[in-house]
């Protein structure tokens, strides 16, 4: 995974200081499921803690497009990159209504199950779910 793009998203490359007060969540704008998921979380993000960006058009993507097919990438305010279930879980925790359910996603059994379900959905999204039109 390419790490050089992280500084251009949320960190000052000279000082390592956060440049943004928001996490940056990248979604696949060509995937109906991804667009709907980003819209759903965005509607719950009343405090504007997440900046949603289409990974197919944003030049600050912190990894290759091919690597993003494993899951949704997110760059946190501190510059850490999360991919897949951990990124979705963090996005949900950032929302007022998702805070409690999101915290439950950190429990060991739920975290393990969520990771497996997310990986399965990500692996099969091009074949089935992405063919659905984005609303």
C-alpha cells in the first residue's frame, strides 16, 4: 500500500500535524452500494466530522485504485489510514446516532464477524451489488 499520499490528505508533511479537523472517507462513485452507504452515513453526520470524496476523481487518494477494491479507505484526522470494516466502523462512530452502535462494533466477536461480512461484500460487490444504479 502506498503511504506517500497520506500527507497530502490530512497531514502537514513537514510537521506531521493534522491539517483537517475531519476524517476523509473515500468511496467508489461508480458503485451504487458505495454511493448509498456514503450518503447514508453522510446524512447521519450532523456534526460534519467526515469529508466524503469520490475515489475515482480525487487526486489525494492515499493508495492505488486497485488497493481500494478491498474496502473503503479512510484517512483519520491524525493521518492513520483505515480500510474496509475499520473505516466504516469509525465513520459510524463519528455520527451522533451511530455512536453507541458503532462502539458495539469494537467488541471482539462483533468486530471479527463485521470484518468477515465486509470482506465478503467487498469481494462480490462488482459482480452483484455495484450493478445497481446509484440513487
